[in-house]
C-alpha cells in the first residue's frame, strides 16, 4: 500500500526525477539541442523587444519540463511526474521551473505513461476539501483523448482512498475503471485548485500489475536523444499555438471554443485572445461564465509560460475575483496597478496572451450567456468608462498578495527560488 502521509506533490519520487533531470540537461546531446532549438524558435517567433527579454527565463522552463516529462515515458516502469511547477530548491540545488504550453496557474499537471497492452493500478487519496475540477485524461501520442475519468465523481472509500484500474478489458463492475486501446499513451491528470488556500490535490501512485517482463530501461544516451526530441516538440507546439493567437486581431477577446485534441480538455470552454496596449492603457475584459463553477483568466507570454502568478496577480480565477452586481465579472489588465480589485497584473508588459478557461457547467452544459468581451480603456478614464468596480487600497493589495503567496505555497512547500 503506498505511503500517502507526505506532501501529495513534493514527493520523494518527484524530487528524484527533478534531480535526475537536472543532470540530464547537462548531457552534450541535450545541451546541443538546447542551443539549436532556441535559435530556431527565436528566428521564427518575430518577437517584440519586450517579449524577447522574457525568452531566456521562459525557454529554460519549457526545456526543463521536456527533460522531466521525457524521462517518464517507460510504460513498463511508470512513475507519477508533476510536469508544470515553479522553480524551487531540492537538496540544496535549484530546480528550474517547468511551465510550458500556456499552463493554467490553478492546475497541478501530472503524467503517467500507459501502454494499452499492460494492466495498471493507480492508487490515491483525496483530501478533506475535494476539488471542483479534477480529470484523469487518457491520451494518445498526439494529445487526443482516448478516455476520461472524472476525479470529482469517482468512487472513494470512507478514508478518502481510491483505486483506478487501467487495462483493455471492460469495467465488469470495477467502479473506477479506464479501458485502454492500442492508441493509449499516457494519463494527463489535472488537479485544478479553485481555492488555493483550501483545495487539496490528490495523492497518487501507480503500479504496473501485468506479469510480462520489462525490457531494459533506456541508457543515458538514449534518454538524452528522447529529451532532445521532446524539447524540439515543445518549442514547435508552443510556437504554433502563439502564432495562431497572434494571427488574431489584438484586443478582440470574444472567441469561445471547446475541444479534446492537442491538449485541450474535453468539457472545457476556452476563450483566447491577445492584448496590445499603449502606455497608459488598460484592457478591460467582461466575463459571463455561463454557469461555470470554475473559470480562470491567466496571462501568458508568447513563449507559453504564465507571468508572475505568486507575487503578482498574473491570473485570477472565480474564487479570487469580485463579481459585479449582476453576477458577471469585469477584469482590468494593466502594467500598473489601477487600484481595482480584479486587476490582472501584466508584469510590465503591454502585450500578451489571454486564455480564459471555463469548466463544470452541470448536466445541461453552458448557459446561453457564456462569453467574454474585451476593450481598450485609458487608465485615466477607467472610472468613467467602467463605473462601479470594487476598488482596493494599497494595504488591501499588499494583504491580497501576501495571502496569495501563502496559498500558492501549499502546493510548492519547498518554496520558490
């Protein structure tokens, strides 16, 4: 029986994987790929000077995520890997961040490699405060959905423990069963924390229970080749995603779509766009959530990493936001503090990507009022153009940010670097 007495994310296994990835990125093959992928990405991105200044730090995170993720691809020796974290210390060493692909700041992303020819058990335990949104998505090799298990509604014992069975057979009475196919490649698990200060991520462990013998594990050189390939894939994936957003007209935030391919989550609605401002301007976003229990409004750079989400309000979700009197929400995106409660801090940037995510609509799906609309407003004219917004004092803002950091560190007990 797995030991679930420690932290659900900062496990001994997670730290071992991170330290191993830290050594891996020093391999000559990986270091060569690091430089070639960077040059290729920069040559294609046509980034502004402001975005170019963010590249080095963002690129280091994207590449470290590739090292961690690519190291856990052995379906005969599966592990649980958290693949999107902020930089933190482990055993006296600095572990880089691993955000990529326009991550959701509310999500703890974990992966488990799976083969459709094998049998597995995922054992875990939910916390006292279960999450509003939690999905175990079985992907194929192209991030397409093979099957989904809803962690919010799965069967759980009185002590919070659960077992998920994974194999090619029908459930046949097994309560938390995921039936695989030959296309099954890995689980992509989202633990989404709406209330950072209260929601508990799941403890997780995996075991392959098939009797077939495992072939030899990858050599270090083979692993380095796999990491180099994933580094290039991550850069191409994010580059295409950002290019698609930047093909849209700026400051036109009104597109809603849903999908279950290329990493998008089935049953979520995404509203994507970008802002492009002049000094002294803000981008005001009006949101009607269509009855969603959960939504988040995060900002990202064109390299696919979110902005400062711990010491700045680089994102706000439904629980962190103040609603309007009619139940809608209004957010003000700006590089400087406008003194508004729902300020999303662009960390000095006058351009960026927004990826509003909405989920958990109930059995009837989204209401007809679902949507979001954006407009540019001069900061000096904000109160006249957008009256009635809840204002905050400098002391209230300082308290908000202190509470935000403390709440985030519940999932990063090692601290930040």
